[in-house]
C-alpha cells in the first residue's frame, strides 16, 4: 500500500468504517482495511479524506478495436467489433498474469489516455463497434468508471462486455453486472489450492459470481480457463469443472480452454501443448457441455460451433475469421431447427481478425486532451 494518491479520484460506495479507525473496502473478498492515504491491493482504490475513492476514473491504458471473438465471446454477436480498453491494477495476484504490464502497473503514467464515459461511448458508436469491452485488467476494481461508460453506451445502442475474474462481493456484483450485457469470466482453475497458491484468491467467490450471472441476470455468459501445464490441466480437474458447469449452469454456457505462455512469475513453466487443449475440450463435451472451444492456438475444428441437435457445423472460425454460417437470423440451426444458445442478431458481422489501435482524440475530435481530472465528485 502507498500514500501516493493519483489525481483521477472518484467517490465509491462499497466500504464501511471499522472500530479501529480504518475503513474497509467491500468490493472484493480481499476486504482491504485502509488508513488515510493507503491504497488497496488493487492499487486503484484508496482511502482519501476518510473515505474510499477510485483513483483511475476516466483514464485508460489504451484502446483497440478487436473482434468480439478475441474476448473470447463466440456466441455474442459473432463477427462484430468491440472497442477494448482497460485501466491499471488488479485485485488478484496471478503468478501467470498474461497482462502484467497493465494489471501490475504501479505507474499512473500507464493511464495515458483520458476518456470521459460520453467520449468513449461516442467513439465506439462512431467507429461502428457493437460493444465496448472492459478488459486487460479486471473491471470490478474500476466499476464506477465502467458502469458510467456502460450507461453512456446504452444510450447509443452500444453493448457492454465485462472480461473479469469474477472476484467480487455480492452487493457490488449486483450493481456492476446490472450495467453489463455479456461477460467472459475467467475460471482460473477448479481447486481452492490453485486460487490460494497461484492467484491469492478464493474459488468460492468466483463460483458465486457464475451462479449469480446465470440464475439472476440476462447477461450472456461464457467461461475461460487458461490451462497451465502441471497446475490446473489434469483430466480429473477438467472433468470436475465441466461437471460443475453442466450441473449448476446448464449445458449451454460455452467453455474456452486457452493456451498459457510463460509470463510474469511463471516464466519457467512451458507453454500449453495444443493436445492439452483438445483433451480438455473433449472432456467437456463428453460431460455434457454443448459448446467447448480451444483458444490461443490455430485449431479451426476446435474453435468452431456445432449444432448440439444434429452435429452440423454452425459457425466456422479460423482464428477470428468466420466462414461457414449455418444459423438463421434468430440463432437456429438451418439443418434441424435446434436453437443455439447465444445472442444472435441477423447475419454475422464482417470485422474479421483485425486489431486496430485507437486514439480517442482522432475518433472523437472533441475528446479531451490526455490530462487527468483533479475534481472529487460527491455521490
Ligand atoms: S477492490 Fe481493491 S481495495 Fe477493494 S478489497 Fe479488493 S483489492 Fe482491496
């Protein structure tokens, strides 16, 4: 923790005072207890003037137009583009973090782009993005900013996608996801030991988020598990994960098994062999998951969608390029009429595999210059 507060401060709601004079942040199960000037583990929430504030409101580490399949979301408006952005910090401490330059950043200079919610939503709409994704680092820690962006997006007909580890407490969970249209939740493993040892978190809170999303919201949900050799890739663990998903969330929630590459504090662990991903996909399908995908590897067969009614190829993917398309405009198999779970709206988009870095000032000429606000706003 540090007392070097940044300047883009914004009031927050989920915290309370303790008898010993500290204040406790109630956003995630870490329950950071803060004295004046201290930051929480996520680095972006801090105590200032006897309350907890968000110190990265309105600032981003950068923007990029991506295929929605890259989030990964395979059954949410396939083929469309999504404006991705993130901030800095994270509330987990995963030793394998694949975005550590942003999630572990302790430099507010990382947040070079200033972006008001309205400017960001306007940029997404003007560039034809169907969605905005809160990604790169976990949006639950900058939820006030993400929710305001999502509201501005809704006014313009742009959807919101949360790419999150789902490590969040009940009350903020309800508030945050009420603003989202889709989520990809990282289910990092299926043992408490992995979460404790590798991520510094708890599996139970993540499962609670999955249950909440599936049973109490209309948010379209897909799940991603990054398979790390020797850590979370055993057949019994993948089978247990798959069975839990089918039993508690049903067969229609897509599962993505993606490849790890050596990074951050796990540079001595080898990359995931493609065969591991294929094995995981087979285990999931065998245990009743209807849509299981491999990811981060070139595997057109393993990353395509098939009808669970007749087995026909419904959506063919080669990386992020869609080719064969056998769905009706409302998401039914053209061969047998079985409904495919997902959010489909007419023919697929044509964004392809492009990744296009975006400068907001160019996308929205009246966008504010890259400076941070210093004003604290009251709730
Ligand atoms: S959101 Fe950040 S400050 Fe709040 S409990 Fe979690 S890690 Fe701590």
